[in-house]
């Protein structure tokens, strides 16, 4: 989705930074840890009840097959399919996702609703498409082709003609959450539409409880795109809001995509990993990638949009917003304290604290947040002439009219302070840890980079839509052509680590040939089976799989390829082995100067695909997050192996992650020393 990027100017009057603070004090930042709630115990469902859900799900599946074979509007089919998928996902994990008798009842009711929608669509009707109130719709995900649900609240004031504000709502972690009760809560209850009469509300499912990371992050933007294709949305008035796990997700998506939002509201949640999870002795390859999700390091990006951070005075997750405020103070910004609350001086940001409140919104704090956001959106939104932007990876590479193309070194702080002058004719930039960037705007006449002035050619060289700049041995220079994709460089969509490959559509490829080592290929395929389970269970998706002999040119063009097996067993692997920075034959596997016997060791890796340098090639793994972290603290749900890992084929089938070594490639995908 292309977002229109604008900015709010903020005026602060009669506030002196040196004034004496009131006596009321906000608690200092503490590790935001808390005793986890008791794990819910699955409910014992009888075989007859399981069968009743299965029979009705099969009936809806047959109705869907008829719709897909007919001439109905295919864009409306996911609105029906999400009801079917909700029940089939419950059946798929029936041993641990039925928690009460109500889950059986709701599953049957959800299927009945799906059958009614199917009947209506088959007759050429879609009454839900013009419905008001709170209900559920769906979309087809590009990531894996599945139908995914989202909740909507359409106020009576929406007339389908006048563009309306959109509030994107991120839910908190729900121990018993599933597609069935997500849908049931929005379709089977008569909850009133309290407030928000001036906005459409999009309640994101986020593919369950993953803190809106990986496929959960993709879901937020795909659901937004679906809503914007179906309703008249004021693109200059999209607000991101979340609480608890959703608050952590709001900090993550709000600060990493600051140009996407008209305002950001985050309640509770978490903004860093070490203290929140009480981790110690974390391996260096894991410590290195923490800045991908530790959003307190990206606090400076709050400069680019109005922001509210909230926590209850008695809630340990108050630490999330305190972390952001304290980081901004270290960056040189000032705040005025008003009781327990703080207001920013240099730009529009408020930190609210609910007095004597635990893990929930205090009504007065919520009212103050609503008023702050309403006031911000009441002003015309303008494109900012100054951007202050921090990035640690090219996965999160842009802010309004600026895009970072390459970094000097990933996972270290890159900072840009960019100012447009004379109506955009001149741009002055101060930057660090950046080797390349693009100005997503009408090309200026001149650009000053760290004091060096560059004049731009007029017009730009043919084929260049925007002005791009590269750091060379002689200093900064204007790019004269689009980058050669055959020249390897870490950039957006090709930055690593391994888990980054699963942010875009991917295809897993199974081997059919004779392997160098049968134990290695057996364990590789066990890792594929594990990925299928984990991606289904924790990211509510389906893994596309083909055999190596079935992969065609369209697959290579469309997908990140995930190859399993070794170069002898996998036909696609054999096509690229000579173009990878490794050696792997019947005797040994070599990475850098290290050799491992082929009979016992194998490689997991991410690398630009030699067959299509716009896409990733992944070897022998899906997400590198162990199941204990999926089941545990959301903050630990980040990739654990870097860009590559050497694994040992074990005789114990439960030890699939027999990690020997792991690490990172360099900025040009070279083997780092």
C-alpha cells in the first residue's frame, strides 16, 4: 500500500524547561516483567462434538468450492472463507484450542454464519458489504494465499461517499484466542458501538498472538489495504492504536513505519527485550539483531508524528512508555510534567499515566488520549520539511520523502536529519551509518550531505524516477542509473537475517533426488515438517510446498525459494550451488575456512537467489524461532540464527536444532571474517 505522507506542526506556548517539577512523580522505569497468568487448560471435547464441527465445516467447504467455480465476485469469497478457515483451524489444533464447551457452540454458530453468507453470495448478494455496526470480513493474503479475518466497526455516520478516518486497533495477547472466538466476539454479540462515531475501526487479527511480527506485521498492512479498497478512507487520517501486546505492536509498527500514520497511541506493551524477558547470557548473534524489534532504540522516529504513550501507575508495563520517554530525553528532547503525565516541548507527544491503575486504561487517560488525537487530526496534515529518522535495518527503511537504501553496517544505529529548504529546491542532510539513500520527492536542485554540496543534473538520467545518492571512495555522488541487481548488497527485502525471508511470499521446495547423506536430508525434511506446524500454529498460515522437479520460471519470479535437502538431493539446489559462497560436495561442506563432514552436517542459510536476485534463497529452515519462544514471551519471538547456521544431523529426532555455529554475512553478502 502506498501511503500519503504528511506531518503535523506543533506549537508549544509558555513552557520553560527549567521550571520546578510538581511533587507527583512517575515511577522510574523498571523491568516490565510480571508473573504470567496460569496457562489455560484445554477442554476435553467428545468425538461426537468434533464430528459435528467437522461435518458442518465440510458442508461450508463444498459451498465454497461451488462459489470458486462459479461467476461470483472473487474478491468477496474471503468474506465467506474466513468462517470456514476458523473452524478448520480449530479442528487442526483441536487437542489444545478447545478451552470450554462454548468453543464447540461458537464453532457451529460461526459455520452457520458462513453458510448463510455462502448462500447469499451464490444468489448474487453480499449484504455484509454495506453493513454498519461491528462484524467480520476477510481478505486473501499474498504471503501464503490464505483467507485471513479482520474486524470492522462501521459507524452510522459513514455514507460511503465522504472519506472517513480509519483507526487500526491491535489487540492484546489472548491465551484462548482463536479465529472462532475472534469472529464470534464480533458477529455473535450485540456489543454497542461505543464512541468512534467519527471513524471506521479496523480490528486486526494479526494472525494470533505474535506481537505483530513477521506474518503478524504483514497482516496489519494487508488488512488495511483490504479496507481501503472497500471503503472510502481518508488516507491522511489513519491512526494506529494498541494495548498490552497490541501496545508493543503499536510501538513496533508506529516507530518503524512513522510515515504511515496520522497518529500513534500505545498502551502498556513492551519496547525492549533483555529487561522485559529477564534474559541473561544471550548469545552474541541474538544480541546483534535485537535492534530490529527493540523500539526504544527507534524512539527518535516519534518526531515524525503525534504520539501518545500510556501505562497504569501500578502496571509494570508502564515501563514501555517510560523507556521511550527516557530515550528521547537522552536524545536531547524536553518534557513538561503535569502530575503523572508528560508533554513534549519540541514536537507533539504525550505520556499518560493512569493513577492507581493496573493493566488497563484509566478512563481519564483514555479521554485525554482521544482528545489529543482528535485535536491533531483536526489540523490540516502537511508534508514535513524536516525528517529525523533512525534505522537499524533496511527492512524498515523509509520515512515520508526519504528512503535509506544501504547501510554501512546493519544492526547499528543509522541516523538521518534531513531538511528541505526553498520549497524543496535544496535539501540538507546530516547522516551517519548510511551508504545510500533516495529522496522520494520532486528532485531538488542541490543537496548538501554532511556539508558537501552536490548539484543534481536536470533532468535526471533516463529511468531514474527519484534522485538517489551513493557513498563512494571519493565521497558522496549522485546515482546515474538504477542499481544493478546482480551486484550483491544488503537492502530492503534482501537484508537478512533468515527470518526476514518470510515477510514476503515464499515457496518451500522438497528434494526428490539421491542425497549425499540420507540422515542430513531426513533431518532437513523434519525441519520442513516443523516449519509447517509452527507457521500454522503460531502464524495461522499455510506453507506452499512443491517438489524440486515441479518448480518453474513463475515460481522463481514470484517467491522467495526455501530449499530443503543437499545439492545432490534437491534439483533446484544443484542449479545454484556453484553461485553460492559455500562448497558442498559428497565429502565436505565448507563455509569460509571451516569444513564439516557431509555425512553429519548441513547448512541453513539466507542469500539472494542467483536465479532471481530480487528474491531470497533460503536453505533448510523456516523461522528460526524455537517453539518454546512461540509459546512463551512475545519479546523472544525473533530470529535466533542470523544469516547462516551449521547444523548437525542428530539421531535423536526431538533435537532438530542441533546448532554448531551461526553468524552473519557482510553488507555485500560476503563471508564475514
